[in-house]
């Protein structure tokens, strides 16, 4: 990866996340991101020539159950824990502003 994490990177991440950070929080985040970047750099330096790709850490086959159709929840059961319902539907808060 190379490079380093600077104030501009942290401010951009804060903007993308829609959060405000104090100067102290920015510096703490910058230091943590820099540490994570160094860890990734070390991982990327690992010698992997001739190593076969691993698709699953357990390398076990047949551990999943068969996909068999079965009855789902009734409407009443599905709505049972909903915070708010209306006419048989779950009402969720608006997440997109108009």
C-alpha cells in the first residue's frame, strides 16, 4: 500500500461517514489508521509464491445442510417484534431525504 495516513485522509473519511470529529479524535483516528496500514503492508510482504489459493479456511466439504423448502413465518409472527406496523406491514423510519 505504501504512503501514510494524513489529516486529509481522516477528514475525507469523516465526511464520507457524515460524522464530526474533534481535533483529538482526528489524531486518534489517524494514528489507528496508520497502524492498520502498517499491518496491511506487512501482510502484503508475506512470501506467497507457489501457495495454492484457499477458498475456505476449514477446507471441509458437505458441512452445509441441504437446502430444503419449509414453511416460513406467518404474517402475524413476522410482525410480532416490529416496532411499528400499519395495515399488516412493517413501518420503518425514512432513510432517504427528499
